[in-house]
C-alpha cells in the first residue's frame, strides 16, 4: 500500500518556516560555538612555527623586513648579516626570519597573512620564497598533521581548490584532492580532534618534543635564523651524511638545474588570484612583496617566467648555478637542499645588496 | 562508510532531504535502496553483487515457500536457504581459518601439507545481513511471516543502510511490516533521534577511538607493563568495545528513526548486569535473541532436561563466538561464556529460593559478573594464547610484569564513565532535554556538537619533516 506522505503537505507554511528556523538556529550556534572553541586551538608547534610566530607577534612593530618560506629561507638568510649589509649602505633596518622548515606555498601564504593581520607598523618589505601553488601533490605523509590542518582556513582552502581544479590531473584525482582539502577545512573550522591539544596547552604541557625548535633567546639573538651546521644531531645529521655519500648525485642534480629553468612554461593554469591576493595583503599594510628563489636542488621555471613578467612582484633569483656557482658546491652546502653557515652568510650579504635599492625606495 | 565519517554526513543529508521530499512510499523505498547501495558500495562496490546474490536467493526461496504446499518441499527449500547462506558465510569468513587450522593440525601430526590457501577478502557486514536474511526464510517457513511479494521491499529489508554493516540484526517480522506502514514526518521523534545519534557518536568517535591506541599498546606487549597497567588496559577494552559497538548501534537506530523506521534495541546497560544471564539479555540483544529463537529453542532449549540444556548452551555460545570472527580466541570466548552460563544455570537450579538483594549482595554479584566478563574480553581481545596467558598471569600476580605504567588518570576517567553509565540508566538527562523549548534544544544541540568534535579521534598524525 502506498500513501501520499509528503511531510510538507500537512505542515502549514508557518510551521515549515519555524522548523527551518530551528535548523538554522542549531547550525549557527554550532558554527559560532566552534569558532569560540577554535580560538583556543594553539598554533602548531612543530619545527618552531608557533614559537616564531609568537615572537614576531610580540615584537611586530620592531621589524622592517620579514622573510617567509621554507627551510631554504630559514637556513639561508641571516637577518643580522642582512641588517649589517644594509647599514653599510646607509640604511637602518631590522629584519626577522619568519621562515619555518617544511613550509609549502599555501602554508606560507597563511602564515604571511596571519602576520600581516597583526598590522605591523614598520614593515616595509616581505621577502617570500616563491613556491608553487600546488595543492595537488605536496601532502606526502602529512595530510592530517596539525600543520596541514592549520592553514586550511576557508579562504586558503578556496585558493587550494582553485589550484586543484586548474591542475593537469584526472577528474577522479581532482575530486579526491578537493574532498581532502574540504575535510581539512572542516577539521580546522570545527577544531576536530583538537581537544587534547587545547587542554594540554592550557595546562602548559606540550606533547611535542619539537615544540621549541628555537628558544626565546635564540630567536632574540639570531632574529629567527639558525644555520643547519648547529644541528649536527638526529635527522639533520643524516641529511649531511646523505650529501657526503651522494656527491655524484648532487653534481648531477646541480647540472640539471639550468635545463629545468629553461624549460617552457605554460602559465595558463597558474593561480594568479592567489598571487594577487597575497600581494594585495602585503600592500595593504604599506609594505612591498619581494619573491625569492634561494639556492635549491631543482629548477623553478614557473617562478622565473613570472619574474620575467614585469607586473608581478620583484624576483630575487639565486637558484642559478651559472651566476652563483659557489652556492652549488660542497663547501657551502650542508646537504642536498640547503646552504651551510658559510653559504648562508654570503647569500645574506648578497641579499642586503639587492634589497638596498628597494629599501631606499621604501624609505 | 562509517557513521562517524564526514562523507556519511553528506550522504545522509542528501538521503534524508530527498526521502522526505518524495511523496509516496514506493519511490521512497527505491530511494533508500539506492542510498543503501551507495553506502555499501563506498567500501567495495564489487561486494554489492554478493549481497545481491544473498537477497535474490532468499527472496526466491521465500516465494517458493509461499507457493509450496507440502511440508517436505518446504523443508527442502529451508535447507537450501540455510545451506546457501551459511555456505557463503563459511566461504568468505571462515575458509581461511579452517584451512589454516587444518594445516596446523596436520603439521602437528607430522604431515607436510601444501600451505597455499586462497586469500579471501571478508565482505563488510556479511555476518549481519546473512543472519538477517536467514531469519526471513525461517520465519516464512514457520508461517510466522507471509513471504514478501515485492523484491524492493525484501532488498531494502536486507540492505537498509543504517543497520547494514554492524546491526542491530533486524528481524523480518519486525521490519517488513514497517515497509507498508504510513510514514509521517510528524511521527518521527526528531529530538530523541538527534540526541541518540550524538550520544552514539560520542561513544564511538570520542571514547572508543581515543581509548583504542592505549589498549592496543598494552595488548601488543603485556609483559612490558606492570599489573595495574594490565588491569587498566583490560578495563579500557571493556569500555572500548561497549562504546564502539553500542555507539554504532545508537547511531544506526537514530539514523533509521530519522527516516521513520524502528530498529531493535541492541544494548541495555549490560555492564550494570549482576549475573551472566542478565548480561546476555542486555548485550548485543539482537544477536543473542537471534541465537535464542533460531538455534537454542529449536535445539530443545531448556525443555529436554538439565544436561541437554547445558549442552545446548555450549553449542549456542561456541557458535556465537565463531560468529564474531574466524579465530580460535572467539571460539574460546564463546566456550568461556557457555561455561559461565552453564554454571549460572546450575547454580540457579540448585538455589531458586535465593532472592537476596541486599546492597552488599548486589555489589558482590555485579563485581563477580564484571570480573568474569573482563576475563572473557581478555580471551576475546588477546593477541594469541601466549600473550593472553601472560596478561592473566601479570594481573593475578603469577608473573611480575614489566616496569611500564599507565597514567592514574585513566582510573579517574573509568570511574567517571561508570558514574555516567549509571546516571544514564536512571534517565537523569532525559527530563531536562525533553523540557527544553524547541529553540533551546536547537541552541543546546548545536553547542553540544561544537564541544564534541574537538574530542573526536581525528587520526591526527605528527608532522613528518621531509626535506622540502
């Protein structure tokens, strides 16, 4: 037997409106209460992210230049040397290295915008590592790490989804990646699974042994920089051993960079919206965005192509073995991907020279 | 797809809205059947075929039973149904176990059999839907239920997604009449269903899933932990399995309820039981009552004398253990409970006049029951006979155990959980929830979810530093 059982048919429109209103009240309450809970979620502590941001936040009006990016920026730019180089050129400036190991493009963007939201008064230049807006492949084993959840704000997730759909991959993979990003955004928005971290943080008990990659003193005296030479222990020691054991491979990697840089690039699918939003955020606080390619282990043709387009933020390119051969030799390398202290000191002096004209313009 | 997965919420929201927007029962049932296929296919679409085979077989046998007048033929159809259902179950669930056990047995006798066996994937929920489907043919055979005419109705009875993968095991006699009932939105107890779903979610996602890693660590290497840690881990497993299973059942009942269907109560505060028979009347009720009605009573139940009753109990509980999984520890667990029930039965037969119910006697009975249920879980969960015995020896002081301890906070949490369990049984929260005005309930429910999700075991993984 079948019956006409439309649940709206015997419900007056006023009752239907009342029920929909109740659903809305419940949903809004849920969203608002989640926002309150989210306010208690501590920043990820891994590899000093929280420590660096906290330090920057508490000294936000003291810095003229900030460096943002991955370990290639963290381990390669010594703000004290840049400041000294600028001073030699008659420019008084103080800079801070806000870069953190393992940063990817979207995470850097999120960190940068969080730093800018503090409205730092003196900031004139942001030196940001040029990383691809690649939301499709860089999760590796970190998909559900707190670092990965951390940057999935609705705005950042939207940029990531645009990148996913612009990428050249299968429709099935795009759907799977989009779902992953949406899940991460939900985890961030509703603080899913963050209860233990909130409580431990409130009790002053961190479970993460890597909480303080840099102590308060180190942050203060080193302005956020730390050379890898000072970390000959644990996983970092293995990186060094890898380089020394694979010198032939390193030579081959370096030799391949020029060809990679010269490879043709199609920017048709580039996430210009993300880049523009980043630039606008920097301009809004009265600063200027400078993009940087530190010496690395692979070519960056997309960044170089963007650099050739005059309308985009200035690009400082040091990832060129022909122009900067010393950065690609064992003497100035800590491992396959990073400079050692000597390399970082030289690069910092060079950055000071390249930033001086920009700082004069900013002053 | 599990109820605590994000994609379930998306599927259910779509299923719910379309279901209640459809005007008649026929399209609604088709829609629910489609949603059930999506729900099951999300795990592995290939096994939809196996479930389809089971459904088609029992539907056809049901029709044949209705059309066959002679008892002999009817019995023949029933045998075909039981053999086919148990054959499918045996092949997919027990084939590897029996072959491996036979090989071990032959090796122990000095033979050298070829150890190559077929690796078979266990289809999710096969034990549940097979028993459900079998109950239908048995009921039709017994003339307790008319054979279903509509294939859609029968398919929906077996595949109904709220109870498909983890029960409760629904009886045809309870469910199929519901497929013909008028279904009105106004009859849905929305508030009760929403609260039950949240309670189930908290049990499953916030309690069971968070306890699991600690339990796993101790059971994996009990010798590394001290006696207190071994006890705490066992009690935590006691909590984990209850929260996991009853939480899932709560969510299943609530989900079905929001679609206007009633499912069987599956757990009734079993950990407050004061004897083992009562425990089985409260634990996984849909399974224990299935075994009672379709196996224990047909075997003669308690009508053929004391010793036959004991034998029947043993048979039923060994098979009940085997139902839980293809492993010797489940069979041992079933035999252990068969022994406990036999002893309880013998004790009750001797001392029927014993109606003492002083508080001290009640606490003693509860403690003793809980202790044996705990040791039952040790057999059930233990990772092999050696580790199970090691854990038992450490707990009872026969072995000193390791130096590693577990935090004493666990004891406080367990005590808190027990107190909540007792308060929940008294229904202390029911009246305040029912007395809330609609807008107050909406506010409270939204807030409750916001406070629950941070405690969900989210699969958080530490950040691994690759050389970016």
